[in-house]
C-alpha cells in the first residue's frame, strides 16, 4: 500500500492506510531534519529520506516516550555505552587472536 500524506499541525505526517493520528493515543513517531545542506536539492521529503544522505534524527518517540532527541539517545548514557562497546570489541578481537594462534594460523 502506498503511504498517505496528511497535514497535522503544519507538519507533514506519513501514515499507512488505516493508521490514525489522534490526540491521547500513544505513538511511535520518527522526525528527521531535512532542512540541511545535504537535502537542499531534494524537493520530495520521502525521496530525501530514501535517496539522500542519512539525515539527523530530530525526535524518536516510542509508545509516546522520547528515545532520541536531536540525534542523541536519551534512554542510555551514550558515552558509557560506547565505552562498553569498545571494550567488548577489543575483548572479542583478543579472544579471536588466541583461537587463531592456538590453531597455528597466525604468526
């Protein structure tokens, strides 16, 4: 089914057929910024999302609650999560190196 465009408080909202946006309902909504230089030459907002550079995520609501604001996750500490991911990555690389060395395929 093709997306249906509607206007809600001056903002373009893309919904699937049968979806309703009503006051008081919880919603999962993503709002991307398409007003930057990377999207200046793309007139169609849907084409800009699909064909243009990855736009910043201005707001992501899940169940009506903010998860991302101004392209930053607000439900976790991004710096701590990044640090944990780097440590896990290094640990996996170290273990892979040990396995490879034991098998005699690494120098």
